[in-house]
């Protein structure tokens, strides 16, 4: 179980306090209040997306059949599981408020670290939504296609490495059926 307040939270809180003190010293209370007002507005815009992403992940983990996910994306899925994770990440729409809750849901229903790493890396590197909306109009079709082609093996390699490392760091004890 996670601690409610860990080191990263403490470090961020200290950085916020120091930054607020510096802004107060330079701009006074009005400067700090302006920042707080702007950030509250930003937070209120992000909160519905975070909530929707978390709910999506929770519902997906309840809806997806555990056996099929484990068979397709689990530890014994081999290269095919890494390829499925890569393909899924490439077509997954949305931003981090969608991708990470979906990845967490996949882990909860039987996907292994390798396939999930392949999905997240593919979503990050290949994601068609960003390519179509941003990259092609700005960088052009040739650049985008070559970047995608060159990036294609990276999620599979990252997933394979993730699988390799994970099983060595967290070995599963042999079941009685596996001993025979």
C-alpha cells in the first residue's frame, strides 16, 4: 500500500513553498494570489479528465475478461503479447489521463510488465492521434512516416527488456504442478 505522503510529495511541497516565498518577495501577495487563481482554474479543467481516466481504468479492469487478457498479454504471451501491446498503444487515443489508467487496468487483469511497457512506449512514441493532429501538419508526411517506421521496434524491445528484468527481480515461486 502506498503511503499518503512520500518523499516525492515532501520534495514537491518544499519546492512549492520556496517558490511561493520567492514570488511573494518579488511580487507581493498579489503575485502569489494571481498564480493560485490561475492554477485553480487549470486544476478545475484537468480534474474532470483525471476523474474520467481513473473511472475508465476501473471500469476496464472490471469489464475485461482476465483469462483472455492474461493469455493475450500475460507472461506466457511471448512475442505476440508484445506486438499486441505495441499495436494497442499505437492506436490508443487520448493523453496521459487515458493511457496510464488503461495501462494500470491491463496490469490488474493479467497483462504482464512487458506487454504493458510495450503499450505505454508505443503510445508515447507512435501514437497515431498526435501524429495525425500535430506531427504531419507541422513536420510533414515523410518525416512522420520515417519516424514511425524507425520507432516501431522500440516498444517491442522495451517490453522484452521489461519482461526480462521483471522476472529476475520478482521471481515467482514454483507451484506444486510446475515441480513435476
